């Protein structure tokens, strides 16, 4: 499953469901496949996400999964979502997500 995040004052990003759900839970949200963060709650969600990501154990930069493919860390996958959250903090906008 894919999840699309979009903001009132930003573009959108599509993520794999597993990564999106993990980030939603880091923000203190239910992890449901569809929902919204109201404009006043976006700064808190951003702070929670950044804090949770900073507490993750360090990963090897060139780590590979069991198939020999380069594994992309959750910190790296979060960069576009963090950008969306920051843009909507600056513009006092909401953020939504839904399945694709």
C-alpha cells in the first residue's frame, strides 16, 4: 500500500505504507491509512517526529537488505514529510494523508 501526504501550503509525497505508518505513530497519531493533522497540531506533530527520529539507533550509511539492495533509512524517508510539515507550520496549514 502507498500513502500520500499533502499539505494546505505544500506539495505532496507518496510513501510506502510501512514507513508512513511508522512516521504517523512517531507523531503520536493512530497510524490509520487516512486522516489529517489540523493546522494548530502540525507544529507538535513535527516536533514529535523529529524527536523520535533523532532517538533511532544510528544505521550504516551503506547498509544492504537481505537481497543485497541498498536499504533506505527511516530518517532519509522522513525528509520529504518533514519538509511538508515545516512548510505548513510556516503557513499555518493542515496536513492530510490518504491511501493511493
